[in-house]
C-alpha cells in the first residue's frame, strides 16, 4: 500500500479517502455484530433520524478484531506512528429517511474519565455520563480520525462536506467562513472504504435525499498523554 500521497493529503488538505480497505465479507461481519446488540443501554441513542453508540469499541468489543484488520493496522502505523492508540469511538447510523443535518463545525472536544479543574481545559460538557472537554490546541492538532464506511456514501445520503486546509487555521468559527476564499469539497467514500481526517477541519453533512442509509464507525487516535489527573475515557490498544 503506497500511503505517501495520502499522508501528503492529510498534511496539506486535512483529509484523505482510501477505498477497498474492508472486503464485502468483512463489512457483512461487522454489520452482523452491530445488528445483534442490545440497543437499550444509555450509551446508545436511537431516534428516527439517528442511531448512535458512544464508546463503540468498549461497548461492542467483539467488533475490534474485525475492524483492526491488517490494512487498518498498516495505515495507522505508516500514517500516524507506532505509538497511536484509540481515544474515542462512535458508531453512527443515518437511516434512509433521515433528515439529520449537521452544520459546519470542528471536533473540539475529547472524551475523558472525569471532570477536574485544569488550566487550558474547558469548557466541559457531559452527555450520558460521558465527560468531554475542549483541551489545549496542541492536543487537538495531534489527533487523527478514521471513519470506516459500511455503505456507499455520497452527497445524496449525507457524505461529509469539508473546507480543505481549514484544519491548519486553529479554532475556526464556522460563522466566519469567507466563501470568497474557502472552497467546499464533498467526501464520497465507497462501502468498505475509509476517510481519514484531522478533527480541526471544518466539516458538516446534509440531509439524506436518496433513501439510502449511511453507517459510519468514527474512531479517533492520539499518542499524547493527558495531564496526570486526567485519562482518556476510551484508551484502547489494538
């Protein structure tokens, strides 16, 4: 796998797409594990517009061996580095009839094990007993996100739209986007493909219009240690 051009794309544009990472058989197995789970837990969120599982790899550990196949392990090692571990994982299912629309934003929080007063950490939020905090910028800049696509995704079923290069501009408020300067790119990904992005890239997604679902496994990686009073809530090696 020649990953240099993908490495360059992540550095320059803030994202890249690599298709054919999972076979149809692997995607089928992952889907079957997800279909068999008990969805009544409080880390699961289910509505007509969205089904989401927070701490996905922790909640559904039997999926880990399927996700971390040789392709993914090679990509993590070559693109990120030897020391990177999982620090957050979410499963999203945008159903066929979803009107779920996501405005442009950056991913500015990390998931941690508790709330504690620390300089340069804040604001804090809590969702379903999960603590999230905005950390110092250098921690956000260090994170890579892999999004595994279980379905073909394009502009008609909620593919991510991105502002290339916005990941390199620090905290970038969406309301200040100057469309005379910036461009928008739709991130189409095939079933079994992945998209890798830096969380500081401005991104959003439109409503589904073609009656096709969009299921995505979102996994964040870092090789940084947090201040000793704080731990990543989902730190996992693979």
